[in-house]
C-alpha cells in the first residue's frame, strides 16, 4: 500500500515540475536574447492586472514603461507570449515606418467565413490588406469629406434641437458620453449608410442598440476577447464570437437592403457605401483584375461595419472627454468660443469646410484630449519577417508580438511636462516641432495609420463648433472631476459616464 502511495506522490510531483518547467521555460526567452525584460508571473506573464480587469491594457503597459526609463525597448510576456514593448519614439518609427515590411500585420485572430464582419481593413493582413487599403484611401480624401459636410451639419443641428427641447422642459444635465454617442451614431448612420438613425429622439433606435451591443464591456464578452487574442484555437473550437450574432445579422441585412435599393432605383448618395460600390464597379470594368481582393457584398459590409465601429465610439468618447476638460477649464472654453466668434464673423454660418479647417485652437484642444485620453491605449504589431534590432545583435523572430504603449508615451513628462494637466498649447506648430514624430499616436503610425483620421477630426471639430457656438458646458453635482477607465473595454471608456450641465451662451 505504502509503495503505491509513494509512487503516486512521486508521479504527481514530477508531473507538476514538468508542467511548471514547460510553462516557465518561455520566460527565459528575452534573457536568452540579452534583452532587458520585466519579471513575469507564472501563467500571467506581465499582464495579470489587465486580464483580470483590474486596469486597462494601457495602464498595465504604462507600469512596465515607467519601470524602464533608460531603455528603448523592453521584453515582456502576455501570459506566455513573448512580446517586445517599444519605449522610444525613434525605435517606434523604425518599426512602424522605416521597416514596415517586417511589421505590417497586427496579428489579430479573425474568421471571415464564420464572422464575415471581422474581415475588415483593421484585421486584414498581407497583400489583401495592402490592395484594399490602396483602393479605400481615396474614399477619405479631402474632396470626399468636403461633400459630406452638409450631412454632418444636419446631424449637429439635430443635436442642438434635442438640447434646446431639453432645456425648455427643464433638462440641463446630460451624460455626455451617452449624448455624444447618439450624435456620432447618427453621423455614421447617414455618412456610411445614407440612413437617418434618429438616435437622439428614438429611444428604440436599432443602430444605437447595435452600437451598444458590439462595444459591450461586460466581463463575459471581455473574456471572449482575451481568448480570441491568446487562445485562438479554443476561441474557434468553442465557437466563441467577437460580438453577438444579432449584430452580424443586422449589419449584413442593412447593407444588403441598402445596396439592393440603390441598384433597383438608381439612387446615389455621397456616403461610404456609395464610394465602395463605385470601387466595386471600377473593379468589374478593369481588364486585368487583382484577384486577391474582390469587393463582395459581405466584404463591403465588413468595411462599413468597421467604419461604424471605429467612427461612432472613438469620436464620441473623445468629444465627451473634451467637454469634460472644457468644464474643468472654463478659460480654455472661453478661448475656443472667441475663436468660433471670429470664424463666424469671417465665414458666416453654417460652418463651411474651410471654416472648420481654420479652427486651429479648437483642433489643439482635440489633440490634447486624445493625448490625455487616447482612444486606443496600445498599438499592436506582429513580426512577419525576421528582423535585427538597430545597432544590436538582437533578432526579433517571425511571429513575435510588438506593443507600442500609447497611453504610457502620452503621459511621459519627458515629452509632455506635467502630463495630467490639460494644456492645448502643447499642439502649436512650434511645440509639435520640438517633439519626436512618434511621441503622439492617437491614430497609430506609418502605413497602418487610421484611414479615417481626417474624417474623424472634421466630424469632431464641427460638432464642438456647432455646440459651443450656442452653448457653454459646466460641472454639475453628478460630475466626477477625475475620470476612471472601464477596465473591461478595449477602448478608453469612462466609468459611470461624464455628467455635465449645459446652458445657453
């Protein structure tokens, strides 16, 4: 009896030791390459607080970033996955621009067949990404955006009418995150789909409900996203989803209906779907077609979906963060309004494209907002081709993950003195020229920089201009002066909303 028990104990001990050795062997990866690295915890690596939702990914990476102030790059581990964290703007530029061919992909797991809406520009890799990016870039030209100004202005006027009705009925306090999300949902609805979503007036708006569903920061969906990144095989085997099935069905159906209606009735609009249809028609007329990417109905739906996803949430949170800072800093708010008065005197109303472009101080305020509250707190790249780090013998292996800690860089006093203070003057031309190019990354960097960057800036500048021309914003009893982020969200999302008071100027 005793020998049998002893054999079991020995076997279990050896098994545990083997598994421990196997699990922790990878943690010597950066030591073997002579790269300074953050000491990992078994199983969790260096991201325990992130995957257990105690803090956001950006805040977690900021801690590692701050622990190695003298290093240009640092080794770390996402669970057991060796990852290189870039700390220096010059090194970041080496990876994202100068040697982009080695780091062209993001390495996101997606299944374009099971989840067709994931087959979009943000996720795509290799030649498929390159060809589609090349074809889509002209859709975000200044001329195309200029043609959408009237639609954007109409959405802004609906927002002002909604606020005016509220004030007349005694409502002066709003959750700005909710209010701006409804506004940007209407913007994307009309500029992408050519549809009036009526999110501000219709409490049952399907577009608003789908936007809320796809960005649900509940723990179960957050866990599914963790599996998608770190355990893609498990994610697929258990048929997990990036977002609810009803979201997929809704967007596939709405795009199909829109395309069918336009083709049947010869309808044309200056929106994103129309631009995609024109690209598809040009493709069909080409004698020598590129076979890598063909704009099928599902592929069009995926591009429209990511435009909706990226356009409504990141813009709405940036707008609400900006309004929060203007309520905290009434002198800055007054300076914006003085600029707007001068623009109106020169250009008149409604605001034209050229008038919006001339609002320099307002633009500085938005840039400072995205500095302090970057919508995406970290950028992800994957090594697609073995790469030697500059001025070293360190070889980055194919498949290695690379992280750029946007939140950490944006809050580094080396580049932004007193980073917790909201200071739009950081973004005058002179101040920008004094900083390294890749020390400001709210839209990413290099060839994979956000394709809708110009559209987002025009949309947000116009929204703030229309609003602040008629109204001022102040703190109220529900306001929280210090914003905390929702740790289960992959974007910078404020906990508990952003409550502020609105009053007529």
